[in-house]
């Protein structure tokens, strides 16, 4: 279960320093290179981005894109290392799907152990980058 005092709220610009710190801890340069761009991406049309707050500190971030009815796609999920294995990620996923709408959420991940701990069906997928497609 999530820790007592945990609050899930929509991402707002004042959460940017905490969110960027979480991305930096995971060595995700696409989210840390330009914090203003990251903030804009998390607030982009069609995106549902939520943060988990513990005593006002950002301890988790989730971002989902959805058609609002059937399909949702998980783009980002990160939880502070000292808050893992406490249900924060699961709560963020559930609240993001509820807020974004949809019957299901697809995702690509390298965190197999976390997702294997949930009831789900495993699929195989691919991620194409701009460089993979010959774009700059």
C-alpha cells in the first residue's frame, strides 16, 4: 500500500524541480537536458501527467496518453528509490488510467520485475527513435 500522507495530484510547473530530480536520478537525459521542455511535455495536450507527493516532495511522476475511451499508453513512470516497494507506482498507474480514461494501458519497459508483479498480459514491442528513422 502507498504510504500514509501520499497525495496524487496533476503535474504543475511548481513540480518541475522535483520531477527533473527524479529523472536525473535515473539518468534520463531526454528529461533533464531542458527542464522547461520537460515541463511543457508533461503538460502537453493529450497527456495526463500526475505526481505523487509525500509531505510536499515529489516522489513519483507518471505520464499517460489516451484516447479517453479505450486505449492508453504509458510514457513515463518514475518513483524515488527510497519510496519504491511501497505501492507508489501502482497508485500512480491506477490514478493515471482513471484520469486519462481508457480500458487498458500498454507500455514498454525495462522494469520487468515491477510489471510482472501485477496481473497483466505480456506483449512484445519496439521503440523507434528519430535517429533510427534517419531524422535529426
